[in-house]
C-alpha cells in the first residue's frame, strides 16, 4: 500500500490576518544541530537536513533568494516522519501555513493568502482529512475542498506492484537470505513523487537488524549481510527509479505539488528470480 506522509499544522487563534513571525519564534532550533545533507533544486531552492541526535532533526528549505521557505521538524531518522510544528512562508516573509502533527500523523492545518488573510482551516482524525473551512481572499466563506489529493499510479496499486516485480531482480542467494527472517521480507520504501510525476530519492528502511537476529550473528552471516544487503537495497532503489510509468501528480491546496510517500514492499513477492 502506498501511503502519503502528510504534513500537519497547529491551530492559531482565528483572525483575518496572520501575523508575521520569526522562524525561531515558531520552531526554535534544537541544540547542537549538525548538517546531514544539503541539496539544491533546478529552481535554485536549497534544502538542508539537520539533526540534533540520532532521532530528532529538522528540514529547512530556502528560496533561491536565500529567504527561509519552510521549517519542518522530524523524528525517527526519517525526515518524512514529522513531529511538531511545521511552518512555511511566502518569499515575501508572510506566513503561508502552520501545520501540527504527532508521530507522523496530521493533527491540524492553517493556510493563509499572501496578504495574510486566512485561506483554510483543516483538522484530521485517524490520519484522514475532516471537513473544515475555506475562505476567499476577502474573507468570504467558500465551499470546502480537500487540501491534498495524493499522486496516483496509472493502473493503481496492482499495476505499481506489477511494474516493481518486473524491474526488481534478486539472486537465489539474496532470496534465501531474505527468507531467513519473515520480518526482513517486508521493507518500507520512502520516496518523493515530484511535480512531474517522477519518483525521486527512494530510500529503503534497514534490513540488517532482523536478519542478524534470524541468522544468529555468526561470522558467515555477517559476511553475507555486509556484502548482500547493500546490493539488495540498491536493486530496490533502482527498481523504483526505473518504473516505466510516471505517477499522476498530486495536488495540494489546488496546485500541483511534490509528495513524500511510503510504500510497504514484500521483497519475496516482488523480486523476480535472477538466473
């Protein structure tokens, strides 16, 4: 199943205008931040991932002008598992959105127009968007529309699994290694569906702990793990990157947007035997 990792937001006192707040007053930096990665998009926007310990960190995105675009705290070594208050700004510095989530689950959301007028107020229950309120630029009530419409793979989940099975090939040794532990058979793959529907930056959750337990931690097991696990992970990443179809792009607040996604993959059911 493909799941969308929603961003969420903390409700502000309702008013006709959002007050401009400094980044640190909304989401202060955790102590001893260290940069884990940094990248620049084709549009010139810079994203940096910072961590303050083995679990907690933040993702900052800057406009090409150098002004802060968004600030998103995360937990559990996965920047897509958000926890806390995520904030975004227009390039003018005006508050655009304020989101609140707990352990990766959305809680509430406020979105504002560039002039500071409240645009929408949304709440979530059991990871599902509830009916909220939408407003026009002058503050007039509007019919409510969903905030997020996730990307869709042509043919749905069945076709996505079929295409992955066609792309992913595992050797006999790799399949036997995975079969040694039932829990190692299932992995989570985190990836982004870009605005053009392409898959970007797939990351495979760790296989190592479950297999170490299953194989008893022997020297031979360690040798197999150290040589084969990177190959298995790389093969799965490549399978996602070589999907023959693009997703139908998702929309956020009525505009095409990139989405952080997660898919649970059964390696033995998906991977074809490589002869």
